[in-house]
């Protein structure tokens, strides 16, 4: 069994700003490949304008793609615009693969949950979480989709799209951050929260944000060990429920003394290790 990872260089762009998210997919995939895990690297099908417009206002989609409206990084970069159908497409493909295989799949991309119906911001331009969820719902691939957003920051854009489209009964959205002194209580309750909120969903989309780390400049409340436990709990509970899960990267802004994002890559490595242990090693035991 291999781990489906939907990635191509078309997903990557230079955002020309503080966030490394737009350029992160290549470094993340290379780091995962060095782990020696059985990855199946699959090129994503770019999301069409029709798929993007299921989640977003048409004029907003058109303006971003033709460069007349700022992207979520606050610029008009054609490179960023060109990457967006591929990042959203990777999320759609990961969802479809997870549903088909009844296990888990990965879209190594970020920049989704602050993008609302007709706005971007916070390094997010199109909301690939909702683009994917709406694609599944409209095509009948799923009747109910869960979104567990464990990025450090609230998914305001996701909530906006759910509200605008009246999707509260068919998209279950859980987005939260926790103070440091509540970290252990959060982890103790996480499995039960997943069982209570998502057990009747056909698929869970999981944002495994790295900015929840305690050393993140825009975070955080979990230590490295606690973040690994977080991911292990999510995957183990999904496997227990027979709930397919498609996950992505979300935020992460740490850098080391060489200005490398190696601290962020280490956290994403841990998420991939938790995936492999749960869906490959435990499943084979």
C-alpha cells in the first residue's frame, strides 16, 4: 500500500512575502521522500473555474486569476494566480482518493481557510477546503463533509462560505485555537470531539497546521510531542470510525538560524509519520 500525495511543481509559487506557504510544497515533499515511506506522488488535476466558482463569487475568481484583484498575499503575482487551481485541485483529488481507498490521502498545500466567498487575506486566496467540499457534495460523491481545522487561527473564510451557501447541515466545521495551559485538556478531549462531530460524515478534511507549535511566531500552544499526539489522535480516531481523511498543511512560520523552514518541515514530517503508522503499519498488523 502506498500513500497518495497529490503534488506537482505547478502548485508552487513565490509569494514575495512573509509566508512560505506558496513555496512550501516542494520542500515538504522532498522532506517526506527522505523519510523512506512508500509515497505515491500523483499530479493534481487543476480545479476548473466552475469548481472554484462553486465556493466563491464569480467576479472574485475571475479577478484573482486575471490579476486585477489582489491575492491573499496582498499582491497581483501571475505566478501565485497560476498555482491556485493546482492547490485547490490537489485538495479535491486527495478527497476523492481518500473516499475511493477508504483510508487517507494528502494534499501538501496551504493557504485556504482565510479565503471567504468574495475575499482573500491572511495568505489565503481560494478556499480549497470548501472548493473540495462543494465539489463532493454537488457531484454526489458525499452527502456530508467534515472539516477539522487545527491551524492556530480561526477559519473565518470557511465559516463565511458555509454561511453564504447555507451549508451548515452538510458541512461540519470545527476550527479552534487553544491556550497553552489548555493543551493537555484539548488533546484528552480530541478523540471524543471527533466521534461526536464527524462520525456521520462521509469524509473528513483535516488541516494539520504547523503554526499551532509553541515556538511559531504566529502561534502557538503545542509542543512538538503534543503536535505529534494531535496528529496520531486524529488519524487513529478516523481509522476507528472508518472515516476517510484527506489532509493538508495549513500554516507554519518558524525559521532556523539559517533562515530555513526546517522547523516547519519537521512538524509536517511528523504528521506524515503519524499517517503512515496509522494507515500502513497498524492496518497491516
